[in-house]
C-alpha cells in the first residue's frame, strides 16, 4: 500500500509538471506562430515553415493533454458527472472542432430515438474525439469517416459507431490496443502516442459501458461505444 501511494504521488507530480512545464509554453508557441501567420510577417516559403512548426506544436499539445488525462484517470481523479446532453448538437460541435484546418471528412448520421441523454460531456468528448482523430489519422485524406448515433430505449443504451476505411488493425494487435503507449506494427511513420484508446477505455469504463472493435487490415476499422443511459442522477 505504501509503495502504491508513492507511485500515485509520483504520477500526480509528473502530470502536474507536464501540465505546467510543457502545456503553457506550447500555448505561447502556438499563439506566436498564429501571429506570424496572420500578420504577414513571413511570406511564401516562410509560411511553409510556420505551418510545419504549428502542426508539430499541435501534436505535442495533444500528447500533453493525453498524458494529463491518463494521469487523472490512473490516480482516480477522473470523475463521472452526467448531465442532460443534446447529442446531435454535441457531436456536431465536436466535428466542427476536429475539422478546423482540415477538409470536411466526418459524416454524422443520427438515428437515435431521442435528442437528449444523461451522459458525462467531458468523458464523452475524450471518447469521441480520440476515436474520430484516429479514424481520420489512419485513413486517406480522400476518405470519409462516419459517426453514427443510435439508441435502444428498451435496453437503456445509446450507441456510437465510428467507421473508417483506413489501414485497419492487425488481428494479433487488437487485444493490446487499450494498453497505454501501445501501437500496432502497421502504423509506419504516422505520428501518435498510443495513449488515445487507453483514455477511451477508461472513459467508457467510468460510464460502465462497452467498447467493441472490429477491424481488418487494409480494409478499415469500426469502433462501437455502447453506453448505458438513465433518466435520473441517483
């Protein structure tokens, strides 16, 4: 127990250090790059370097956010706070957020029997943003990613299905996907930390839900998140 407390303390210190020592400077870097780009301080070839630096800083910012989220989950600081969510609006806003600086590639299909469900918005954001980001990342830029919302009120479930036609996941790798820092062998030079699905799984577990993975290498991947729903907060 003492050893576990020490590990949790070190983990919390690392998360705090990551947040302040990396997160704040990265925000400043991105603001400076945005000013350089918007105020025409650089031209022609210089804009290419600014764009490359911005994309690198954004990747590092995502990594920092993932490490912070994972640290909170591992230390028990991920809390489950459900509220009534209008899912179509929530998903549409998330898609717009993910498609900033990208071409429009996410198709939203809402087949749910209701508009509003009792869910945790922060945890749901972790779940859908990571799954959609992966689907976009591992697909060709010409491919459309599908996000489908459905529900079974008789089973008290809401289902999110994210489908891509990307590189797929080798069968032998699928059972390890939710382990922190694990990445399948076929990702090549596609950037990533291997933390996204670990955060997704922890967020789904806090909802007492189920994460299902169907994938074939070279054909694509379908992720299903099945979350229980309730009409009260007791």
